C-alpha cells in the first residue's frame, strides 16, 4: 500500500518529449524547479501521487542480461539517489532516453515530469522516491468568475486534468540490489503502442514473490474481517478479534499457505469461506493483483503485517482489553441497573 500524507515534493524537472517517428523533437529545461507555492505543491502531490493509493502490484527493474546497470532508468535513478546534485542532469538523460525509444507512430507527445519526493510510504515504511510522469491528454476547461453585477466566462485550452494521470512510475529508494521497488500507472495500457512505457522504457518484472503474496492475502483477509463480514453476518468485536488472531496464528505456525486449509482452519464456516473466496476474487479483479492459492509464507511479511492486526477491545475511554487467546474466556453482558454493557473475563492467575 502506498500513501503520501507525509510526503513532500523536493525538486521537479519538466521536459517535453515528441514522437521521433513523426519528426517531432524533445525540449529539455535548463534547470529544475523548487516549488514555493504551497497550494501548487499540494495540487502536484495530488496529481502525481494520489493514483497510487489503489496500486498494489509492485515491480522491480530488470534486464534480459541480468545486469541491472544495463537498465537505463535503474542506472539514472541510482545516480540520483546516490547524489542529489545530479537530479536535473539525470532527468535530462531520462527524457532523451524516453524520446529514443518512442518509436511507435501512435505514441503521443507530451510533457515529462521527473520529481523527487521525500517520505512517501510504501508497505508501512517511509522512503524517498523518484517519480517519472508523462502527460499526454489535454483538456479544455470553462472558468466562471464574478464580474460587475453578475458572472463572466472564460476558457483554458490544452490544460491538464489533475485527476487523470496518463503515465507514471514511482521508484522507491529501497531494495536497490533487487532492482528497487517500483509502482506503475499506465492509463493507456490497452493500446498496442502503450507497451513502450512499462516494457521498453522501464523494463520491469512483477515482484510476485512470497513476500508480496503473503502480504496481499493477509491484507485481503484483514479487510474482509473488518469491513465485509458485517454486511452478511452479525459478528461481535470479540469474534472479529478472534478471527484475526487465528489467521495470524496460522501464518506464524505454517511454512506454506493453502487457501482451502486456511479457510477451513481459520474461518471454519462454509458461508464465511465462500464469502471470503468471493471477496478475494473481487479484490484480484479490482486491483489487477492475482493472489496464488498456495505459496510459501514469508516470515518478514508476517512480522510486518502483524503490526496492523489489532487484538485490542477498546471500551469507552476507561479500558483496553487485549485478547490474545481463547475468546471463550470473555463474556459480554448488559447490566440493567446501570444501563451499561459489561465484559466478564475469566483467568487463573495474575501476572
């Protein structure tokens, strides 16, 4: 999961990329920009980063010869992360490289933005990130403003809709030896000419490893318990906590995941099992993120996800009850004299 509520835009370079086969040229800026206007900064953060909040598939850079340094984008990004003073110079190299591989007649010209972000969160950790974005689609906008005793109209042509990012990638300064963590946006990925962005320019491979599989299925199950289950069943908070605890116990004790075994041992209710499998399928389709039915469990992913699995029952502002084991040892009731709910907790000894 990618979030940007702590992120800041540190530096930005803008270039224009034409289509080489159409005898269009590229235009490189002489220097980068440091945005001072806070409102503009926020608009740019929304434009560049908000599309990634629904991106779950993470990639790594690759090269057919297995030498990452032969991947141009990986090489330029590595230089930027190693020395921030080289940011703009490498942004120009990225622009000219993109121009050189834009060799399909239908590839649209547009602006290329290379941005340096600080404190972008991915999978629970904050990292600096390099963003590479291309705007190809321009729109016209009507502007209404007060004038004298009424209103007047004007328009803006060839403007950019900040809710529609055409193409982009975020390169996170982590896992350098494996090819960095990379997230991609491509709104034209159904057209034949669009493959140049991910396959030719970036050259990526899906990080479909045990870590991502473990993380994804735990995330899907947690959302299923906390958000979906209430729509079909009456489930108490203690039952939800118990279901989350049982799932975490399964992942900590098992070496491999099997969806049928997991569902039977953890959910143990056929209607609930069917609903979970349906929810998992919907997630895969919505986010275009396939999750295998069997895979080896990553201990590192379990440890990271365990932090998000809350086993705390919060009662007003007076008490927190941590439930780690047998939910049969806690009972809920209602006191008529006090008109208040209560929990009765059974235990053998204080520690």
